[in-house]
């Protein structure tokens, strides 16, 4: 397509003439002030933070049944050589309890089909009944009826298995909720009375589902301190130790009960035998435990 350069030049010259004419007119005529409309700013919406949804934990647990399995590997040194012993403990725990708003509770239950399997022997019990209390002073799980001597009794080992199912859970939680508690328990192992102090740190990592189907996922980290002394004149013995562990816990909010638990822990003990005339003999014992709990339908 060809363009007529004369027409273009005329158009440009004509536009220039109009511009000059306007410029000349501006010298002789006053320009009315231009009215600028006010600027109206649109309102900025206020930022609103959505509060995390609170999940209610049922206060009453009615006859929840669990398969509990604990695998312990105990390594001790004997004359400079490590000796490892493997012990598997299992049982079916049934429990009912009532919680208060801060997570403390009272309850009772039984342990069925309790089994302790070691390399050379096995121990079995049909049923052991127990009462459980968690309050500001500690966690106590005792047989019903009470034993006159709890030291090194298989019934006491069975109630220790039930202890693993008992956790402090507040009445309401949300993602990020965190709470700390501590417990003191008194146990007896190999005729040595032991005081076990545990500090637990809980945090809610996520919540799956809502209302009647909410499953609360909790991570529990804990530290343990063990102290004991056997004052027998023919075998004085001191025991001290520290340990730590972690667990992943799923809680059924509508039923207030633990749904599942998986965890591991390690405790290192120092045993000092003071019967030797040339000074106490120290022995180091390391116990590693894998714990699995699964609620039955």
C-alpha cells in the first residue's frame, strides 16, 4: 500500500498550525481552572485471623481394649564384655476412666493374657485387675486387691504394661496445643526399690477429621531419672540412671481414648556394688525399649 507523502505533510502542518493557534489564543484568553474530582479510596478490608478450631476430648473412657507390646533390649557389661538380653512383653489391657478438665483421672481395668518371653523362660498370667490414679502427685497403678509385697511380682509387671496406655489429655485441644506434666512412680526391680521421675512434653501436631470423627495426633517427648538403693547388709547396691524417649500418639477425641501409640526410649543405669572390700564395683546397663499400642475395634 503506497502512502501519499504530500497528504501526510499537510496533515502534520495543519496540526502544527492548530497547536500554534491554540497557543496564541491562550495568550489572550484566561483559562478556567480545572476542577479535579476528589479521590475516593476504597476501604481496605481488615485482616482477620481465623482462630484454630477447638476439639473437645471426651471425659469418660468406657472399656477401651488395647493390644500392648513392648520389646526391650538390655545390654550390660560383664568383665569388660557386653551381654545383651532381649525381653518381649505383651498383653491385652482393658480400661475405663473418668477425666477432669486438666487431664487428671481415676480409673480401673484389667490386663489379660499377660506374657513375658525371654531367651530361656516365659511367664504368663491370665488376668490382673488394677486401679489407676493420675493427679498432681503422680501416676499410681496398683493391683486389686493390693499385694502385701509388690517387689519382683509378675502382677506388678502386668500393671506396668497398663501404665503405658495412661496419658494426661486436656479437655480441649487445637493444633499447636502444648502442655507439660511430670509423674513420680515407685517400682521394684531385682529386689531394689526404685523411684522413677518422668517429665513429659506434649504437642498437638495435627487433627484429622472433625467433631465425631476427629483424630488428634500428639507427639510426646519425655525424660526419665531413676534412683534407688538396696540397704541390705549382705548386698548394698546403689542405682542411678537417666533416659529419654519419644512417642507418636493418636487420640480418638469422641471416645477420649488413645487410638494408637508408637515409641521408643533409652535408659542408661549405673549400678554400684559396695560389697567389695577394695571399693565399689560399677556396672553400666543400657535398656532400649520399643513400644506399640493398638486399640481393638
